[in-house]
């Protein structure tokens, strides 16, 4: 009986203390939020380099302390447009990124990854160190948190295939007064650990590619987004000679050249393939002249990473990214079979029904959300 009374008293004490503990945790996280917002204000608006970087050092220390608090992963941070906070839909990790701009207009990015350690069931914290200037093969190297191609990430894409989960980040970096960058960055965590690895071989038919980096003129508008849009596709339907029936064409080819008909199946469909086209067509079928195959033309709607292809304004400027601008072609990566497959027939269209248009106008480009003027 005495033991039962002790258990009841202990349970009642827990019921009283738990709300107090939650209240204390909320009060503490609210304090961190307020202090960090003030510091970030100095990081973005202080008049000198010394003041901005000094404030940023305080941010790094204070945010690290805040993320080390119990249940901090559940806290809903609100830093406005100054800091990007992205959380994976499966709650595996959360990533914080922001830029610091010096007096010369050069950007340096900072960040933290708060990721679940499968062994300890705790969220570990990893600081990211921007080493963009030291990375030569930016599209090919696999990078770690101590050697990171800095970016402010604006979108986190989660895809799955055969029980595996893939994470892809879409980011931006203001770089300097000459260029800026857009980045498609795969991120993963090896062996159930919490240390992030940037760059993966997840681009089909591009074995050396680990990430996509678009660098272009500092005042150009280049779009990079993940959404449901259209691909313009052609599919080979059949092959026949014009002016003859299918049966007559079959027997003619059979007796005139038996070796060519041997093993061939009439009416075989070829695979769908992406093709470049300068103009859209409303026809369901196009024929290749008087002879040749027949093609079916379709617009297929898919979830995709859609972006502007960039190219030098004039020939001879290859590699000089301050002369790169959108070429007028929209490209897209579609996730199929565990890989991102590239298409050059993306058709970005406005989806707002209030426009009451045929959706032929490309979506208007917007300035990066985290760009500092």
C-alpha cells in the first residue's frame, strides 16, 4: 500500500513538473530567437566589415548553443528572409544557411546542419565552412562540411526509390560584383550517421557530375525551382512509306529485300526521347516528309527541377562567367529510377488560373529571396 502511494505521488509530481519544464524550454528558446534576430540584424546592416563579422561570430556561437538544447529540432525558427531554415519532410535533418557580404560586395556563406544520428537517436550539430574559392572542380568533387561550396539554400527536395531516400538542395550564392551562382546540390548522410556529404552520383548519363553549378552575370535573372511543369516529348509510332497501305508496304519490303525484314516486328514503337524544338505544335502527329517514321507529339506534366540554361553572350567568352546570361532555353531534371535525368524540352508555364491564358508565357523570373542589395 505504501509503495502504491509512493508511485501515485511520483506520478503526480511528474504531471506537475513536465509543463514547467516545457514552459522553461519554450522561454529559453524564445530568448535565443530574440537574441539571434538582433545579431542577424547587425550581420546584415552593420556599416563595416569588422562589425558584420564580429556579429556573425556571436551568431555562430549562440545558434550552436541553441541547437544543442533538448528538443530544439522541434522549435519553429523565424528569421524572416535573412536566414534560410529548411527541414526534410522525414525529419532526418534541418539546415540553416545565410550570407555575409563584405565592403567589396563579396559573399561568404555560413550554416549549420542539425541531423539525426541513427545510433544515438539524438540530433547532432555540424557547422559548415565555405571554401568556395579553394574548390576547382566545383561540379565534380564530393565535399564535406569543412570544405563546403557555400550557398543559401532555398528549397529542399525529398525523393525516394526502392526504399532509399534522396535529398537535393537548390541554392544561391551572390559571389561578388561580377557573378552569382545557382546550385543543384545533392546531400546525403553515410551509414546512418549525422555528418553531411555534399555531392552525389545521381545524375543519369553524367558519371562525373556530383552537383550542377550555374554561374552567370551578377545582374542577370536566372530561375531555378522545383515544381510541376511540362516536358515537350516526341514518340516514334510506326514506320511506313507514304502512299501505300500498311499491308502492301509490308509485302513489298518482304520480297524486295528479305534480309532487311528478317527479325523485324512491324509497328514496333520506339522509346520516348527528349528533343529540342523552337516552336510548339498543337498537332497530335507529325510525319517526317514523304518517307520515314511517324511521331506522336505530347506535352507531359511532371515534377521537375526546372532552370534556365546559361551561355556566354558572344562566342569566345566561354569560362568567363561575368558574360553568361540565360540562353532562352529551359532545362529540367526529372527524378526517375533513382536518378535525375536531364531534358532540354521543359516548358515552364504560369499555373495561376486567374490569368485566363493558354499558359504559353514562361513564368517571370524573380530576384533571389536572400539577395542582399
